[in-house]
C-alpha cells in the first residue's frame, strides 16, 4: 500500500488548517446548512420530547441515568429558561459541533474535501441522526464528546503529547458521564497505545494509566457521590436479565440494515448491503491496525492508521458492549438509538477506506469512482428519507410535542382537578411535561430492567398504598389509550376491579377515574 502522505501536494493540503482550505471550508458549511435546515424544520413545533427526555429533565417519576445531560438541562432552567428551550439550544450547539467535528476529524487525515464531505454527509444527513439531533436526548452531546476524544487521541498519537492525552482522558470521562457506553472508545485507544511500536513498555503502561486515570476519577467520583446522596448511580444490577429472543434479534438486525438502505428494499438486499459495508469498513480497519503496529507504517501513515484503527476497534468493542448490555438488562433491544454511535463510526471508517482505495496501486482502475458513487447514492437515499419525514414533523411535531398530545382532551381535563390531588397514570411523564403537575406511575407488575417482580413491593401492596392515600387526599387514576408500550404496568381492568373505580370521565384518548375513599365503619351506638 502506498503511503497516503506520499504526494507532497496532498501532504500540504492535509496539514493546512481547515479555515485556510477554501474548498473544505465551503463543503463543511454546505453540509452544516443542510443539517441546520433539517433541525429547524424538525423542531418547528418544539424539540422532540420522549420518555427519557422527561427523565433527564427530572420531571419523570423514574430518575435519570448518566447525569451530564441532566445537569445541562437543569442548568438552563437555573438561568431562567424552560426545559424545551434549553434542550433546543443544546441541540443546536451540538449539531454545529458534531458536523464540524466529524468533518475536521476526517480532514485531518484525508486530503481534499470530497471524502470528508462524503463521510460527514453519511452521518449527519441520515434519518437516525436527524431524528436524534432533533430530540431532547443525550445522544447528540454524547457523540460530540466521543468526537472530541478522538481528536485528542489523534493528536496524542501524532505528537505523544501528555497534554493531548490528558485532554483525551477528560473528554472520555465526560462522554461516560453523558452515556455509560463510552468505555469501548477508551479500550480502543488503550489497545493502540499498547500496540505502538518503538515505545517502551513502561511508557505504554504509564500512558494507559493516565488515559483511564483522569476520566475514570471523574466517573467514579460521580458514582460515589451519587450513591451516597441519592442511593443510586448506574441504576442497573450486573446480572443477566436479558430476554431478547429470535424475533427481537431479527428486529434488531432489521433496524441495523436501515443504516444503509430504506425498508422499501427487500430484507435480503438490505442484509447483504449491511454485510458488504461492514466487510469493507472492518477490512480497511484491519489493514490500518497492521500499519499502525509496524514501524514503517507508523512513521509514514500515523494519522491515517491511528484514526482508522481507532474507529475499527471502537466499532468492534462498542457492538460487543451493546450486546452485553441487552444481555444484562431486560426489555432492551438494539434499537436505532443505541446502535447509532456504531453507525456514525462505521460511516467515518468507510470514508477513510474510500480514501485509501484512491491511493492503493492494487485497486481496480475504476474502483475508487465506484465506491464514491455508491457512497453518494447511500447519502442521497439518507437525505431523501430525512426529507420525506420532515414535512409531517414540521406540521405536527413528534414525541410528546406532537399535536395530538398538545390538544389531548384528557390532558386538558387534568387542569380542572384539585391542585392538591394525587394523580397516578400510565403516562405520568406526559402529564408532568404538559401540565407541570407531579404524577406517579400506576402499580407495576414487574420491573422494566429485570422483568421480575419488585422484592417486597407486590401489586397488592402498591394498590393498598393508593387506597390509603385516597382516604386523605383526592386521588385520581389517568389512563391514556396511546400509551401502549408500558407492558410492565398493571392492566387497567385490574386497577378498576381492585380499587373499585367507577364511572370515569371518558375522552377520545383516555379516561380519568377518581379513587373512592375506604368505607367508614358505622359509628358506635347506631
């Protein structure tokens, strides 16, 4: 393989700052403009709010997990903004950051503007990115911290700078505090440090300890503080509660094929395309890892080999981590949200593979053009799919911001309930977001993350607790028809029977029951 740095013109362009490279600057701005257009149109009715959004906002009956996004949201409220506005500003800031960080990361390794533009477009114009970026979710800031970690790691491998490694560790710690799935990136960087040729073993161990030391201290410090003050930290038992069966694994595979092609293509074609892209990206990563570990390749291709190898290892470790996660936690599947970081890494890895094919003598004559053409077709499909869903979201919103929730007669009726009333619901987060009222979940049959009954808290005990509260405060049960995903909650018929609920106020999208007081015993002497 010929060195990517062999052409003096390419070398000059590659090390020229992005702001001085007019072609790259224009390409980055153009992609950013498209991404901003999608963001503004998709948030016209407000940034998307979902179940986990309300958890990060601290208005859900269920607490949040990783704290950094929660801190950012509550920080905005502390400054006088509401949650939705704060989330929108964070979404806008992370959108700009993610577009620029992806483009510049690729531009640090690949000369010219075309391949960085293709790699960036494959990430930021995909339906997955557009949807997540337009939602009050932790994935956008998580991706930004991952990219910052990679930038710092690339600087470290190029210069062996302790400052770059410290920055890498800090960004890795912040990424872990944003989502708990960042450690695979740290593992990938550590493997590359240990594989660095012509580096003393003690220096390798020292740098690995420095990589994990600062970021690990940030994360473990939060864990200890949270455990002492709130009695919880990561919120999961390290046990194998996973309950994914063959149907769930097939569904997850179908979700992953959407990375490449839309559902209109036959499943067999989508699977073949996914396998082909995986093979191309990972085979390029293996070549890069070999180049990185060789003294000659390390000298001549350090930027290309270190970034490509880092992306390949991170992709492998991240997928292993996600598979372990769905094995540990019940009712968790490889949805687009959890798998999206892997897609973003794969897209960048494929872009670097395309760049390598352009300077590899063994490549077929028209191979690079074919690869670029395929990538452009996939990017065009991504853009078309993102554009197709945008008009509806623009008109109606999505998530809990959807017009059907904003005009819900059941939600409107809740405003008429006494202010001191106690409310239970299968959608307490929806009520809290739209009305600001504190609401609790109706009784649960089992815990979501274990799929097992809660020890010492059976449904009968939860129902007795509601009866006791109803004896002292007006108590209501609100059931929404559209909330059909909380299978762990007790059925409405069971609540009606056990709590003697009668004559609900019925609306087109739900019902409101008042819990009666317990019958009073007759007074003595009567």
